[in-house]
C-alpha cells in the first residue's frame, strides 16, 4: 500500500494527479492479490496502455518546452516502462493470465514508482520550479 503525501509531489498539478492515479492502480492490485482474475489484468494493462500516452506525452512535452537537459535519459526510462507493458501485453495475449503475472505487474509498478517518480520525475519538478522562479 502506497500512501500519497507531499514528499511524493512533483509540484506540477497535472503530473501529480496522474501519479496519484497510478498509486490507485497499485493499491487496487495489491488489495486484489490472491483473488485477482483475468479481468484485473486486462484492466491494469488497459490503464497502463493509456498511461503511456497521457502521462509520458505530458512529461515529454513539458521537457521539450523547457529545454530540459535530462530529456533523453528521462525518455529512455519511459521507453523501458513501455517495453515492460508490451511484454505483459504479449504475455496476456499468448498465455494464461495467472496470479504470478499480476504479482509481477505489481512488483514492477512499485519498483517503477519508487525509483522513477521519486527521482527522475521529482528532478523534473525541481527544474520546473527553478525555471519558474528565474523566468
Ligand atoms: Fe517520467
Ligand atoms: Fe511521471
């Protein structure tokens, strides 16, 4: 269970709202552990598929607008995330959705959240703040 607090805030409202949405997905999946069904996997993957567009596009546009120096490295991390989602989609397409797969998605999302959002996304938020103050 991940609880939202200010320490997780990037400081850009739209980004923070989307991060809160992924926390909700993580917590929903965690709550369903042990009783999850194929529908849960389909729902989670549909969410992640939409997230790739809505969320990463939003961050990328912001980075492009600001001439963010870490753009390439940040984008690479997003691509890594996208590749994981594709991997899960293929697994779902060709395999039987299992508890193990849902557990894998959950572990992946938690790790992603902890490392990417608390480091790269927060660094971006900091850059946005500094730019706003100097501009
Ligand atoms: Fe990001
Ligand atoms: Fe993000």
